[in-house]
C-alpha cells in the first residue's frame, strides 16, 4: 500500500528530474496525431459530391510528423547541452541513430499502410549531431537559415534532376521507392534508397533537418520560463497562420489553381480539399515548378508547407509549456504526457498493430458510410493502447522498452553523463 501511495504521489508530481512535462505532453500529441492520420479518413464527401477535410485532415496532416521531428531536435539538444566530450556524445548519438534505422528497416516488413519515419529519423540524428557543439546564437542562425533556404534548394535540385531523368514523370517514377525502406531495398537498390531517404521519400532529410535544427535551437532556451513558452506559442501561431493564409490566397487565383489541378490531374472543385489534407494529390508532379512554391500542401516539401508546419510545431510546444505549468492541467493531461514518455515504443506498437489490423476504408469516405464507426473504433483503440502503455510504464517507474534500449546501448559507448 505504501508503494502504491508513492507511485501515485510521483504521478502527481510528474516533473521528474531531467524531464520537462510540456515537452512530453507535446510529444504525446504528436504520437496521437500521427496515429490519427494513419487510421482516420482525411476527407469526406456529402451526397452532392462535395469533398471537404475531416477534422484529422484539416488539423493534423503534416503537422504531427513535423512536431515529432522538432521535438526530436529539442530532446537532442537537452541530451547534449552539458556534454564535456563532444566526440563521445557523437558516438553515442550515432549508436542511437543506427538502432533507429534498424528498427525502421524492420518495420518496413510490418505490412502496414504507414509511411514509417524511423529510418529518416535515424539519418537526421546522424546529420544533426554535427551541430551539437554550436553556441546558442550560432545554432539559432543555422536553424533559421536551413529551414528557410532548404525547401528552395530542394525545389531547384528536383527541377534539375527532372531534366536529367528526361521529365517529371520519369523522375517521380524512377527516383522514389514509394514504400517505406526495408533492408531488402538497401541490398537490392542502395543508391535509390539513399536518394529516397535524402530527397524524394515521405520525409526527405534535406528539408526535415530544418525541423531538427529548429528543435535544437529551442532546446537551448530556458524552457522553464513562462516567457519562453509564450514566445513560442505566439510566434509559432503567427508563422502558421501567415504561411497557410498566403497559400490559400495563391490558391484562390483561378489561373494558379488551374495550373496545379492540370499538372497533378486533380479536379479543380476538389483542389482546396486535397490541398488542405495532402490526400489524393501528388505534388511530386509539380515540385520545383514555379507554382509549387506557393503551395502549403502537407508533405509536399514546398516552402509554405515547411514554414507552416514548423510554425504549428512551435505553437504546440509553446502551448503545452505554458499550460503544464498549472498543476491541475498536468494532472488532466497525464495520459498525453505518459504517452509522450514512451513515444518510440508507442509508435512501433502502433505500426505493428496497423499491419495486423489494417484499415478497410479509403482516405475519402462518404458522410453516411457505416464504416465511420469502425474508423472511430480503431482510432480509439490505438489511442487507448498507447496511452495505457505509457501509464503502465510511468507507474512502474521505468522507461519504455525501446527507450531503455536506446539509452542503455548508447551509454555503453563512452562515459555516462
């Protein structure tokens, strides 16, 4: 009974040494958001044939994965901010990265419909570790510069490669895996796999590194100060609204919208819905073209997409840094916080369960389709599963299984800090 009281008291405290509750809560939101985009329909159609985004499609697509990666950068910065041996830290980060890559490659065989992020996540760690010794000022300048410029470089490089491949369609077909990478891909088509991870895949490293660097810059700030959370919330919301607003303004021009619809073989009257969700539109077919730079389509990699999702990530992090300062809020949000503490384990469990229990509906569902109940049931079961996993692990006073694996194996390479 005494031990149970201690666990409950510890749960109420939540702010365990070395953890920031707001970050764990935001990470929990990222995991639940990614689960929702993998399971729930992104668009719905009414009897008149009008298509519009669901609540998941309108708010979570593109944002959840960006938030997940930005938080990885924050965690990376916090993990290494007090290091006295940069070489040892880089070795340990390399080990973590390789474990993530191996897990991601194995998950590629799970048979799920999920675009698995872990291989790219590991490669991002390998790239980001070279920035851990920068000063806060230098890291902030680097992060802002990268996230602003990288999408333009990505577009220019894509345009150049399209010309080398003999056209846009040829480049899209021949220079992308169109699946999550696996060990077989590395063995059978290593160059294509590397190119896919770096430039053409679901989470191209050239652009996503900007999210990590922004997160690392955030991690150098004093996250325990109210001002930090408020600044992140306001600035992030402003960037998101400005970027999405500008993209909507571009899309309201009939000539601009017509060119996008023609190039992507999308119906003009459905364009606003698919542009909001990223579902049913292949922006690879316009990537690097002039009109691509005015899009904010989720996962398009276009500048306004990257800026808006980065802004959303900043805003969400700031929001939870602010509200988790209140004891009542921390207790109410505990399931989210607990989920965020086992983010890697929760993600892997979700992918495996999705492979065993695949969805049976398309990303666009009629409003009166009886399959809605099944979609809601699957989503709630996935959410409850990962939340229960986080709660159990937290009450046990330990780390998630995969979190422990990363920590224990990587700490075996060099001195512990």
